[in-house]
């Protein structure tokens, strides 16, 4: 039986432990990129950008609305927003992410979202705050997509 030196064992163990850290770092960067796109889409009311962030079988659960199942249903809802929000503009939209957990090609994160939407006169601006939970999946191309969004507003 061949003897294995202690330095070799330590080097192999260190190399094995370093591999997940690299993929975790890459995953975190990909998720941060998705988060920046989501915040930009909200601030600019860019529904095409919002739509691009969803997985084809994604589910959107927004308080007060029926569940939207599938990218097609989510896209139809997004397409209807300009009519519902005629004359409105987003003054601010922020998401303060509180926690992110990555497990292989899946991740979940939650945060506090705040929005201020200016409405045409004589209406006052609407300010909302709530909690958002995302479940994300990494595609074969390495990009992260939203599989599930659950959003609720604070009373």
C-alpha cells in the first residue's frame, strides 16, 4: 500500500474545498446581475426586461391577485400594466435583499421592496413596501431565472 504524505492530503483537501467556493462566487454574481436587472426594470417600467428574467414555467404570487402560472401568463399581466397605470411613473423602486441561499443550480432570496409611483393629478403618489421572496434556477447557459416570486405588502 502506498503511503500518502500529509502535505499531499492537505493540498487535495484544500483543492476540493476551493471548487464549491468558486461556483458559489460565480452563482452569487449571476444572481446579483439578475437582481440589478429586476430593479432597473421596475424603475424604468421596462416590462420586456421583466419578462426576460422569468423561467418558462415560472409562477408569480402577488398579494390580491390570482396566481400567474407560466411565463405566458406573467407576460400577459405585464402587457396589461401600461393600460392600468396610464400616466403613472415610477419615482423610486428599491429592493433591500436580506438573505440569499444557493444550493447547486437553485437559490432562494428574500428582501424588502419599496416603491413610489407618481400618478396623474389630482391623485397623490402611491408608496408601497412589502416583502419579496424569489426562488431562482440556473439555466443550462448559466443564467439565473425566476421560478417563483411571492410578494406581499405591509399593512
